[in-house]
């Protein structure tokens, strides 16, 4: 197939069985490798939908500017899609944005606006959003606002979830995904429930995030968690919340690359840690493994210093993801709630 542009190559990412990371006979984990999208993350999907819908309706025309508060991935995707369609883009970022993402934003032609003032929750999100709102007041500028934009969940509902249903024959018991705007989890869940109404929806949140009422606290790994409750959140659509701290997040990333050779970002590590915790539950379908579907949102190259530093200097031949980090054989008590929602 020949595509008209790189934007047309977004989606149709592989679905891989994580049988080495999760070798249990009574558990099957299937992971969508969203880091294989052209710009390196699942955020390519809403970036494409938001821009193309705006162009189709006339809300956007070439030469206009998009602005968005972003920790990196959506910004990189919006910068690339905007450039293809003759639009400009400004990314409002904070000091937790990785050096790799800042470099990628620059390469893709984005203007970068860095905020440095902490908000009342100890993070930067409120500050970033306030700055994005200020910039959007300029003529010819549109604020994407991923936390409230309904095209965010719709992009995942109409593409990623459809790809999962096309690929997976038979039942899907659990969907596990990291959350920030909650758009991806809810969009995927809404489509999967049309065929699998009994599926359990598990949100993986960061310790220190306030999305589900947790105690606010500092977070340094971008990509999941938030210091505000997204307008998109529909709490009764989520059955369970698993908060994961940063040590467990790093351990999950390192376990994934050590067992599966999948180099993924921080939110993927949190998902791996959450699935390991959930795997200790005793409930299993009769006569078959529990089938879990998850999403690995982005590439690990953007987190080499933050997460994978021990690999670079490693001289010890023992499994390096187990060194100085919580063992997956030990339960780590979360600081926030593990809440049960709709049943």
C-alpha cells in the first residue's frame, strides 16, 4: 500500500502476546504496540483526528496555529500532523518533559513554551493549561484541549479499538490501560463493550495523581497521571483503579525490555506493574486463561536517562530490572486508592 503522507500511516499497530513477561499458564496478556506509530506514540491517533476534523469543518485552515499543553507525545504528533497540513503548532511544556521530546518538538517545527511555576497540586498541569489558554486568545490560534476534546476518545474508539476487535478472536476479559486525559481508556472501552459487555476496565494511574481522588504529590515520569480531573472522565465506566508509584513503573519498563525486548515508555511500565498486581487475583474463567488486553503507548528511547540509565552502565550480568527496585514478587502498597467502581 502506498500512502499519500506519513499521516495516512498512523494506526494498524501490531498486537503482541507477552508470554515471556507473563508466563503464567492461566494468564494471557495481549499488548498493542502503539510506539510503532509514525511519531512514536498512541497520540498520533487523536492528533490526526483533531486536525483532519478541523480542516474538514473549516474550523482550521492552513496558516493557522494550534496550541496545546503536552508532556511531549501529543505535542510531537500534533507538530508532525500540523506541518503536513500547513498549520503551525506551539507546545506548552514543563521541566518534566524529556530532553528527547523537546528535541523532537524542535525537529518537527514546533514552537516550545516552557512553564516553570508549580501549580497548587505540586505539578505543572494547571500552569500549562493556563498558559495554553492565554496563547489561544491570539487571532488565528486554536487550543486543542485534549482533556475536554471529545475527538480524543473518539479517535481510539474508531481506530485502535476496532483493530483490537478485528485481531482478537474469542473473549476479552480485562482491558488495562494507563490514564492521563482518560480519553484512550474510555474510547477503547466503549467499543470493546459492544462485543464484550462483561469486560472489566482497569485504569492505571500514577501515585500523586488526582484523577480519581488520590492525594496530590510530585511526579517526574511524564505520560500518565494528572494534577486535575479531566472533563472527559466518566467514572462509572471504569471498574477499578490501580495506582502505581515511580519505582514500580521503572521496574515494569525494565522487565518488559528484559523479557520481551520491547523498549517502552513510563506508562507502559506502569501497565506491566499493574497487570502483575492483578495477576495475583484468584478469579479465572473456567477452562481457559484470563485474557487481558493492554496498550503500550510510546517508545522507550525518549526515557533512556530517566528510566533505563542502569542498562547503559551495566556490568552486572544479573537481571538489571531487579536491581535496587521493588521486586514483582513483593506487593508494594499504593499511596492512593485502589477503587472499585461500576460492576
